[in-house]
């Protein structure tokens, strides 16, 4: 049964994979959202994030847009606070996070904290009194969910976030880069442009004008007209060159002191028709790194990409070849740091499946970030192994008023500790708990369990069992076997606290992953869904579930399901109209 449900979840997901485009603009700390100068519509985060509090900056930077005037700060001391989004496994995405301190707390003390995506360390964010700090990463998504988390690393320094953008990219856009690694943007330059170039047709990448160095000259020709893949023509209409062939064109320096790998993507296009020869090569640290001489074509573009190792003394420059009559020239360049580690595959899939089922049954537990990663930032109620693909080693769901039969944890073979004491679990103790190969401690004390202890557990000397405080459980002597069979058919499907046992149709869709939601409608469906989850997650401890379980749960869940269904219908008719 459990396996079947999971299969359905995955199948439903496949439908999403085909068509969905990730496109989220989140105006953190804002209720209503906003529209930016480029026409992008931003939504507030009130409905998708109930942790933290919203704040407004005190000093608005002259150049900052209203999106950056609000922020959400997390003072709760949670391990990590995550924004979660439905994603397409295997797709390349761009994620941009912005941080505008703006002295919101009046302390003139901009904090430092960690930024994470999908269980990976992304970067350390060092916020500033007077500057907006933005980090951008592009990577190939390994799961069906994207989570972007901020995490406190220094005492008294509370993480915050001002804006978050997620966009699908064509999977072949940085195809010469190793797709197992993330690319962290260092710079994206439109040489010779006099303003930022930012177009929705260009995945909303932000091309900034170069600050011209001494002896550098800019060109413009907006009559150019040719088809170019993966780049707006606007970015190629300008170029920068030097005054003479003996001047090298220095493109980048100022790398970190340790050796890092950078991925470079450069575009060369002759802005005007020239009769003289222009030919040059790419130098990294006085070494010619070009495969062949670069001769920029007129009314066309040459694209060069590569990955090189650099450090603090490194410079990246263009150097004219001896037979060149004209100095080197460049139109556009993107420079990325390649992540030190591969993008993680995340916690073991078997554990994720079992946890997903548990979370389906207990929405209050829902969290789409990786349970175990990054290593020191696990969920509060699990412990994990240190493996590259971690296993969950302990579950601590204590004092939570969890009801129904005990959850199916049979696939969580890494478990050493299962601590479910002080809940309201009913039914029998499942046989397979005793066959979990690593189980050392099973604490089921203070529940409402019945039947007898399976011999797989009672005869297993490795397991320290605690079942005190279960008055109907037969722990010794002769047990009445009639009661032991009552619940064995439906392990792992606890009923929701407060849900009626008969009459009403069982709701199966608290988990967004399990519902077939068409593309484009993911935002609102997911938003309304998470609104509910987070509403119930005011406190992180499982103990807070008591409040969450009272009445409200059912009602809101119904409402969400209706929303999703309506949207499915709308989308379906929309598709039909298009086809007819
Ligand atoms: C490029 O040159 C034009 C005039 O030739 C100038 O107006 C513009 O500011 C220059 N752009 C940059 C980025 O220096
Ligand atoms: C950078 O250059 C300085 C001075 O030339 C030298 O002392 C230092 O070792 C160099 N660093 C690296 C990483 O090569
Ligand atoms: C992720 O899984 C793939 C396929 O199983 C494997 O090739 C790759 O090495 C794994 N990556 C990491 C970081 O473990
Ligand atoms: C059991 O959990 C409830 C609710 O969190 C708590 O009030 C109570 O003190 C707990 N009992 C024990 C014995 O821990
Ligand atoms: C069983 O667990 C309960 C709750 O954690 C604890 O109070 C009790 O001392 C434990 N009993 C034994 C024998 O370990």
C-alpha cells in the first residue's frame, strides 16, 4: 500500500515534469508583493513562509527598488529556514537571492550567515550597511523540490532575506560546464553597454555594463541583426577594445587566494565591418588558453567557453596575435566559480520516501528541505549519518499527540533510534520494527498501543525496548491474540489528529507532490498549500502539534484541495481551447 501510494506520487510528478517552468519571484517580508521596473510580478512571502518576521529597511538605498525595501528575518534559532518550490528534476535553474540590510533593526550591524540550496552549502552571506548583496547560482536540479535556506552561523547574527528569484533555464545553456557542479556567478558583463540589460526572454539574466579601464574604448552598433542562441542581441551590440595591438585587454582579476575553478563564457562579434585583420587569444596567467585564434565575425558571433583554475594573482586577458592589425575586442562575458563539491544527491531516496509518507500523514511535519544536509543543518527531529548519501539514523517524534497506527519505517534501514514516546499511537507494534538491521533503541512509551510485542522485537537482544505506559499492551505472559490483528493491514497510515474515523471521504492530498498540478498554476497551488503547513508550524518542536491539530486542520485542507481541483479544471479547458 505504502509503495503504491509513493508510485502514484511519482507518477503525478512526471506529469509536472513535462511542462512546468519554474518561475518564482518572491518579495520577502512583503504581504502584497510588487511589480518591478522590468515588469516582473513579485509575490509576497507571507503565505509561503510563516517562520520569521517581516521588517522594513530604515534607509532605502537610492538605487534599490521597492522589492528590496522589505525583508524577512529569522530569530527563532531554527537550524535552517527554507523557502520551498516545486521543481523539475534534471532541469537547469537560476536562483538569485538578494539581501538588503538597510539598518532595519537600527543597530547598524549587518549580519553574516549561510545560504544553502537543496542541502548544499551555497555561500556565506556577508551583508552590508550600505550595499545590496546578491548571490546567484545556476545548477541542474536533482530532486522534485528546490529549497533555498538561510541558516544562522554566528550567535546574535540573525539571517534575513529580501528577495528570491527562481527561473528555469534551457538545459543546454552552459552545456560545456560539468552539470554535476553548481556555477556561482562572479560577473556577467555587457561590455560597452551604458545600462543594465535585463530581458525576460534571456532568463532574466542581469548583464551589467563594464567599467572601462584605462585605454579601453567602447563601440556600439545597434543595426546588427542576426540570430544568436542563448543571448539577447542587445548584449552583442556593444563591444570594448584597447587603443593598440600592444595593449592587452584585461577582463578579470581579484580572485580568492586559494585555487578555484572558474567557468568562463565569452562572446565575440565585430561591431562594424572591418577590412583589417583582428585576431587574438585568451590568456590566463600569461598562458595562452585558446584552442585557436579568435577572429570575431561581423554580423555573427563567436562563443568561447572553458573552465580554468585561478587564484589571487591570476588575470584573464585578451592578447592580440602578432599578425593582427587590430587590438583585441570583447562583447560579453559570464564568469562563474565552479562549486567545490558536486551538487549533492541528497539524503537516501528510501528515507525520503518514508519521510514523505510520514509527512503526508502528519502535515505539521512537512518540510521540503533536505532532512540531513548540509551536514550540520539537519531537521530538528532527525539525526543522520555522515555519508555522502546520508541515512537517517534517528527519529525523535516525542510528545506530539500523533495518532493512528505506528508509521511504516521499514525502508529506513539506517535507523538506530526510534523515539515515538508520549504520543497517542494505537494498534499493534509492527513486526518489521524488529527486523530493522541497525535498530538499537525503540521507545514507544506512553502511547495507546495494544496487542503483544512481536517476537522479532522481544527476542532481538540488540534492541532496547521501552513500552511503559501502554496500558492495553500485553508485555508478558499470555496475550489475547484477537486484539493483535486489528491494525496490521494498514501500517504507516495513521489518521490525522482530529479527523473523523467514519463518514467523510479521506483526504489524500496534503502533499503537493502527490497532486497533478498543471504548469503555470504551481505557484498559487503551492503557495496556498504551504500557507497552511506553515501556519501550523509556528513552533518547530513537535510538541506544538497539539494546537495545530485542533479543528482548523480539516477545514483549511478542504479549501486547498478545492483550489487545486478548480485550477486543474481551468487549465484543462485552457489546453483544449488551444488545441481546437
Ligand atoms: C561608450 O561610448 C559612448 C560614446 O562613444 C559613451 O556615451 C558611453 O558612455 C560609453 N559607454 C561606456 C560604458 O563607457
Ligand atoms: C602572488 O604574487 C605574490 C607576489 O608576486 C607572491 O608572493 C605570492 O606567492 C603569489 N601567490 C600565489 C598564490 O601565487
Ligand atoms: C549522484 O548520483 C549519481 C547517479 O547515481 C552518481 O553518478 C553521482 O556520483 C552522485 N553524486 C554524488 C555527489 O554522490
Ligand atoms: C507529553 O507531551 C505533552 C505534550 O507535549 C506534555 O505536556 C507532557 O509533559 C509530556 N509528558 C511527558 C511525561 O513527557
Ligand atoms: C521509558 O521511556 C520513558 C519516557 O522516555 C522514561 O520516562 C522511562 O524512564 C523509560 N523507561 C525505561 C525502563 O527506560
